[in-house]
C-alpha cells in the first residue's frame, strides 16, 4: 500500500485513526462493534473510552446504551471484563469461555469452588435475579454469603460471579448509581436481558476482521493475545480476510513481523496527520494501550 507507516510514531498514529479516536463513529454501539470488545475492568474508564470514539463524546449516551440493552459488560477474554454488543456476547463466550474456564480451574480448586458450589451459586443467582430483577455486585455477594457459599474465603465471591458470567448465567447490564453519584453497574440474568442474540457465519473470522479493522496495523501475536484464542485459530481467522493490507512492522521489536490493517488506512492517515498528532487524554485501560501484545510504538516499554 502507499503511505506505509515508516516509524513507530507513524504506526501509533495509524492505530489512533483505526481505533476512531480520530474520525469518531455515530454512537456507542457502533464504536464497540468497530473495536470488537472494549477493555472494561474500570467502569468509568470504559464509559469514557467508548464516548471518546463517538461523535457526541457523551458519557450519558454510553450509559443509555447500557440501560437500553445494546451494550453489556462481562468476562469475555483473558479472564478480564470487557464491554461488547449484547447481541455478540453469546458467540464470543462460546469461543473464549472454555479456555478461560480451563485456565482458572486450578484457582477455583484453591478457593474450594467445585461443580456443586457452582450449581448452588447459579441457584442463588436465579433466585435473586429472576423476573427482571437487578442487583449490584455487593447485593450479589451478600446473597451468596447468606447461602453459606463464601464462608469468609477471600476472592471466592469474585470467582463465583465471574464464572457464572463466563457460563452466560449472569451479565452486567443496566446502570445504577452509588450513594456518592458514581456508576454502579447491575447484574441481570443473561437469558432475560439479551433478547436478540446474533451469531455470524464464521465467528473466528468475524472477530479477527473486527480486531484488524478496529486496531490495525496489528500482528498475529496481537490478535492471539487480545482474543486469548490459539495461534492456529487466529491464523485461520486472519486468512479469511485476504482484503486486508499487510506491511512490515516499522517498530524495532521483531524484524520481519507482518502487520495487518484495513485497506486504505495509509491514505486516510496521510490526510489526517494533524489530528492524529494531537495530545490524547485517555483512561488508563484504553484499547490504544492494552489492545496489543506490543504497544511500544505508543508508550515507552
């Protein structure tokens, strides 16, 4: 392609443009779908990251997208919270859930969590949330504790909730407010809250395409780290998109590494250099930093 990034700074600016920190999208749902998933372990930061990629840059508009059921937050990849389009949660967890469950098996055993305890925790969740009811994390932990499942074991409650989310029993959907006015996202039953799920014809290829469009230029290693899928699966996913352009990594961190990106990105970058060169103030867990295995083109190691 013409206008190839020739330096780490060029690469960083190309990613800023691809991530729509320049050239924002119409609404929060479009922004999240463009990126595929948005890193969200810090809720206020996640809301801000999404808002920065929309035309209105409105935090209230992002909150409304959660309240309207368009967006949800769950443990979708690498055992970490992400925001996704609610319709996409099912197929994403179908890809990543088994690997996350297997990875956390030892930790669950250390916490005394077995299949019987998980079944009991699911029963508590159903009793607490059925019929459209909602609960804060604190309320969910209190319910688990009253059922005798926590027994003072540190982190057991967190792992019970995250495991139920990986199993698509519960999800964090609408927003509440804490006493001080801050956001407090509420748990709901996935089956009740997500009413219009969608499954692409080829989920791995679809996800690889979303990542490379929303994050490129990016490498196979970046995609593997981001999704938590196997290198083989990610290689097949990339291979399903011959339309993506390729270039050699201009950063000095792996000679010959190939980066993939959407067609025309270099030309678009050439016309928006002033915007991509401006100072950006981003939340600490923004995708521009955490969306890659190697982010040294953007921040010092």
